[in-house]
C-alpha cells in the first residue's frame, strides 16, 4: 500500500509557497524504496519571489544588533533541539544514513548556532595606527564587519542538516538573509530547520528555502540581489555556479581525494582503526572520506592485515538499526558509478584485497591495493566506500604521491615522529592536516576548506562568519591636527 505523503513546498516569508503540481517530484528511500517525500521544485517566478522576500527582509532588519542576532541563534538552537529526533528520522529515511550517524549529525547542527552566537559577541574590528605614516597624522581609522546582503546557500545531500547549518548560522549571525537551495534529498531537513528559526522569532524572509533544479539555479545565482553564493558540493558544480554568478563573492567547499599517510613508525593497528571509519562510514559519501591510503612499504603488509580486519568488523545493512555503521548509498545511480570505478581499476591491475560486494544500493567496504596511478579511483573523487592503498618507499615519496592530485581539502598522517608531523604540516598541499587522526575528522571551531579543485574560502564558526561578511574601513580626519 502506497503511503500518503503531503507535498513539500518552498518556504518563503515564514510560510509554504504553493506552486504548480506539475513541478512535483517524488523522493524514495534508497534502503527500501519507500516514498519519503513529494517536493515541489521552484521555477524562475518562485525564485524571483524568494529573492525579493530575502532582500526586503535584509533591508528591514539591517539594524538588528549583535545582541539581537545572538538571541535569534540561541533560541533557534533550542527549537532545533526539540526537533532533533524528527530531523534525524528524515535523514535516515531519505538518505539511508545509519541511525547513529544521523543522531551525531543533528547534535552538531544544534550546537553550531550556539557557537556562532558566542563568537558573534566576540567579533572585533581593528583600530589602525594611521599615524605610522606621516600622511596619517591627525587621522583615526578603524574596521568593522558588515553583512553582504542576501546569501544564496547551496547545500548537499550527504550531511543535510549540519552542512546547511555551517552556512545558515554564520550568515545570519553577521546580519545577512539566507536563501537556501538544498539538495533534493535534503529538502525535508531544510524546511524543518527553517520552521525552527521562524518559531524562534527570526523575522520572516531572513531564512527562505527554495528546492529547485539546474534549470533555474543559473537564474538564482546571477540575480542582481544575490550578494554572495556559498556551496558545498562537487567541483564541477562549483565551477558552473561561480561562472553563472559572475563577479560576486563565492565560497566553495568542493570535492576531495583525501590522502591518509601511514608511516612505518606509526602505531599501525591504531592507524587502521581510525582510517576505516574515515573511509567507509557514511558509505564514503563525504568530501573528506579517506580515499588514498599511502603506506610506507616496510609497513604495508602489517597495516593491510589490521585494515582489512577492521573493515570487516563494520556492521553493514539496515540503516534503521542503531548498530549499523554502513548503510546504502544515496541512490542506485551512485552505487552503479562506484561499482564501475572499482571494476575498471581491477581490470587495470589493482589487487582487490577486500573485493567489492553489492546488495541493492549497498556497496560493502572495498579495499584496492596499488592500482595504476592513472585510474579513476586514484585521480578522481570516488565518493563511495572504497579505499585505495598505495605503497611508498619513504616519507618523501608518500608526500609526493599525496600532492599528486588536483584536489587539496584535508589529509592526515600517522606517525610517532614530531619532526615528520611538522614536515607534513609544511609540505602537504591541502587546507587541513590531521596527525594521528583520520582525514574525515572535523571540528566545527577550526577552519575548514581546500585549495586547488577543492574550493575557495573557509568554513568553521569564526572563519565562516568572516567569509560571510566584508571588512569595511572608516577613516576620520580631525581638522587642524593633520600635517
């Protein structure tokens, strides 16, 4: 029997915005095919309405004090806490993300606006010593942070509440309005979060949600009243949006191909146990999932023994069970894509130390060893539960292999040498490096973002707030005191 599901509409000005049923699309659960949602996708006219609402709300509330905005964020966090189970349930059903992982994600989503509220009350400008130059005598200067205006926030499917909050809370903290374009699979979470902000007293129009497809995203980002675009997504999508947006600020947290280096002097069992969840949990569908595991050859056999054992210990299957570590991929098309990448690598000469296994949309943890360096599992972003183990003669070669990539988001290194740790910090061409921690580890208070094809700008509480505002300088001349 087909379950009756109400249509989800864009959320504009604090209410549902009804549009034609001809643009309604169905979302089915990747685990069991159940109908999860029916989503009305915005057209250009809806985008125009949403941008106008966001712009008017920004203008109306531009005078809100930092103290007021901090209250909005704290109250919104309180409302989110009431809905945390509902948000996690939506994510589990829509993505097939394991229940335990959904709970962790939503917990971060609740904490994040509170962190932004605290940081907002510490945000400072600078007083500049203008008289350090002769021409600055009799003059005083200072800087302050100011909002851009309407921020268009594009969020991905893989962490639909947390990665939305990474944009929404900092943008709102700095006085912007936010127009959210969620991934299709993350619409339910986005609407529920927007409703929580509305119940918390955030003025209507400061948080709008417009589900839409590529046929209208160009119109959205190029709109004259969109002041800044921020995206978490693939590199190709980032390049396309930045091009369509034109000459306006763009923050992109894009693709990755994370290298995890294991040195011969590391605790190999510990390294394996930390890299395994980094590689395979969330079905590898994270931009910082461990993809390339680069191991000094003298330690390779021992490390592989520990790595395979830890991977086999993961619980794979039903995402509704609290003990499940790895659930299905987001849809069959992505499972097909990953399965083909693995098959191509094996055909090219890779050893399948833990062969690929598939059941419906589930890809079981897969480990490939030493595929040719030009295969897609080495050069591209797999975005699936596949780890590629590569041997290196020494630390220098390991760094060279890690840097041989167009991506540069986050890497890790396992070593007992402080000297090696600092060497990694200096020489790895990435936005973040973790020592003795898997590449998927992330804290919301640290700067996060990449170099190269991995993007532009930084997220993380303070760093996102700086990205989503601009620095304005004011200089004052005191007549009669200048030179």
